[in-house]
C-alpha cells in the first residue's frame, strides 16, 4: 500500500492489466487514468489509456462521445510519444489514435490521417518487428488503400505526389 492507505501506482497498473485480460476495458481505462493523474509521466499508462480510448471511442455511434474519446486518445499518445519517440508502443499508440480519428473524419482528413498513421506504423515495426498491434494496423492500412473509391484514389495519388515533392 502507498502512504496514507492508498493503492500504489504499481498495484493500480496490475489491477488494470487484469481487467484488460478479463475484457473489462472501461474499468481498466479508469485505473490507467488514475495512474496518469497521480503520475503524469507514466509511459505505460499513457500508451494503454490511449489505446483503450481508441477502442472504446470507436464503438460509439454518437459523434460527440466518439470525438471525446478519440481526442483523449490523441492527447495521451502524443504525451507518450514526446517522452519516448523511439519506443514501438508510443508509435503504435500514435498510429492507432491518428488512424481511428481519421476514419471518423471527412474524406480529406481521412486520407491525410491514413497516410500519417502509416509513418507511425512503420516506425513501430522498425523498432519492434514482432509488434502484433502494429502488424494489424499495417494490414488495415493496406486493406483501406486497396478499397478506396475512384475519387479517393485520385486524391491519394495527388497527396502522395505532393508529399514526395516536399521531401526532395
């Protein structure tokens, strides 16, 4: 136990992990956010909370609730990425939060987000080639790209040409 009879951050993290194993994502998220409120620099809690906000937010049909979760997911992923940009989990959290937000946005934002998320997926896999979540996102990325409609394909082609000119 922590001072004052409270539960330590380590114990909260263990409880949250068990809740995840038991498929109790909302309850796990509450514990991760409690850890973050007590220890704002807890990298693991930031990553897990971001991922859970994406999962939970993506289930909402209500745009307000979805947006609230996805905004929080981006915030936590961004903080984790700022702390450890070389870590696969931070890159995965960024890719997931950007990709999930992009799929809830309009066509232009969706294409930009999909391409931006791909960079983070690639970074996660370069740092950890065994990262299952990043492999899943890469598969989803290829699926989305293969199933673009004609207008989206044209816009995507234009976007990529513009982006490559910027690198030269």
